[in-house]
């Protein structure tokens, strides 16, 4: 799994997402209970969190990224990082497998 994402030719290294990080992400507009419904807010909140910027600044970065031909798939590593974060690892039931960005369990090869 990657530990960074490149948006508008800028590298954003992922910060640790623990309980305090989740609280900060919620303050930035992330709803951890409904990631599928709020994907736009999730992308903006995660970019703001990892890029140490406001939600508005993150929204502007995302808009510029889209205008320059980028897509929302470019944000998938941030979603994967969130889903596999220290916070979610700590609250996951011992018999639960990690989820992917689609909410499905990874295939067993």
C-alpha cells in the first residue's frame, strides 16, 4: 500500500490516522459511517488532513486536479489508507477482514 498520493504534481505523504486523526477528519467534514455516500467530502477532508490545509483549500486543489484531467480514482490510496488506518485496525473485530475502497473483502489468491 502506498504511503502518499500525488495531486497537481504535489506529493502528499499520509499522516497516521488514529482516534485524534479521526476526530480531526470529522471536523473537516468526513462521515466515517457513510463513506460511500459522502465520497466527495471524504476526498476533500482527507486531502485537507494529509496536506495540512483547510477544507476550502483542499476543495480548490481537487477542482484544479479535475480541470487538469485528473480523476477521483487518484484519491483511492487515501481512502485505502483511511480504511486500513490504526483507528480502524483497533476497532475491527478480530475475525473481520480488511475492506477495500468498494467495501468488499479483498480476494484470497
